[in-house]
């Protein structure tokens, strides 16, 4: 996959995740989905850590963008 495609997919994922507001979910729904949500969050954390570690392994820093 080309770099531009990867970055576009990553940006789309960030946008999709930004649309999630579990505070708006009813308690019953959150409890029903908690196992699946937890698995997704753990997998996402592992993927982001792997990518960040790969960047750092090349001697680069991951920095938070400064707001314009």
C-alpha cells in the first residue's frame, strides 16, 4: 500500500474514532458492548504502540502538533 493511502486511512480512522462518544451510550449498551470495545481498544493501543516504536527505532521523535 502506498504511503498516501496509508496516511489517508489513518486519518479516516482518527475521524471515525472522534465520532465515538461512549458517554452518550446507555449503561446497558455500554455493558453489553464492553468486551468488544475493550478488545478493540487493546488492539488499537498495540497497533499504535508498534507504529510509534517503529518511528522511534529510526531515531525520530513523535511530537504533538502545535495548534495554529
